[in-house]
């Protein structure tokens, strides 16, 4: 059974972070993850933090709604949304045509490239033939799974429920490489002690059909909340809230072109 835990976000904390934006009792339930730093992570006290978490709180504040963060493992994100466990997903979910068949999206709230990671000096030939039998690890149900299965179908593809488990097996030598969002890979792995001796392999990956056209907020089909969230994203980009959150985690504007 997919693990699920509900955490009620602190109204006081949200009002402190986003001063001047009042909240009302109308609650917006947002599905989030807690194992994808710096976008989301679980702190020692059990609280959630990260770019996605702060974005969720900022958007609730902009919409003048109280935030209820619902923690959900990645592979159950869309099924839980469709089962009405929450109203929207803010969890670094790429906007793809396949997902659009099931849910609606806001406009993007960030866009970053995707790349492979392997041992420093690795010289794998990144072709179907060159990757045959190589162990490639990635998160289950992601755009990366679509990409690897499409372009490297003869690889030994290993699917995981959390990014932390992917990194653990890469370090332990149980994987030859893994593929991930570049910013998450840099801050969540390559710049850590665990990631020493590893590096990006090859160039940014390019396949819009699999990798999508940016990261958006998913809602149920036909829900006008998608348009409300799009307007809220534009508003926090304009008033500086977005860059305040962005600069807390990154040295570049991750909104993209």
C-alpha cells in the first residue's frame, strides 16, 4: 500500500514567510513528496522543507487559502489526486502529453534539464547497443523512466520509489548510472559527500514527448484551479516572492525560458 501521511502546514509560518498576504479558512490540500532535495525533504523533526514546499505555501498565500500538505510517495501521486486525497500536486511533476490524458496542469513553475550520472571518467557509449545490459536506476513513474525505456530498451532498468534509494545503489556499485533532474542531482547528490567520485555523463537529454515542457501543478481534469494556480504563479513572479524562494535554494533562476 502506498504510504501517505497528512501534515497541516503552520499558518503562522506561512504568514511569516509571505508577509502581507492574508490567509482564510478555505483549505487547499496539496500533494507533496518528502524525498527529493532540495525540492522536498523530511527534516529531523518530521517537518517538510524545500523549494516545492515553499512554493506550495506561497501559492496558497497568494490565493488566500490555508495550506494542508499531504505527503505522498511519488508513484501514487496521480492516483491519489484522482481519488480526491488532495486538490493539487506540487512535487516537481513534469508536464507531459501522457499525464495530460489523466490530469490538467497549470503553466510551468520551473524548467530544468535532465542528465545521466555515472562514475567520474565513465565512457559508456550512450546508444541502444552501448547500453545493452547496463544497470540504469531511476524513479518509478517519472519522465526519466519514459526516456530510458524508449531510447535504451536493452538496458537493465532498475526502478525505485525514492531518489535516495537510487543514489544509495549507485554508490554501492549496484548501478552503472542513473538519470535525474540536474539541479536535484547537483544539490542532492554531486555536491554531497555521498556523491564524491561521480559526475554527469553526456549532455542534457532532449525528448519533449517523454521529458515534458517544464514542471507544473497537476489538478483533476476540468478543475478551474489550474487557471487560478497559473495566475498565482504569475503574481508571485511579479511581486518578487518567487525569486525569494528561488534564491533560498539555487544560484540561478530555475524558471527557465
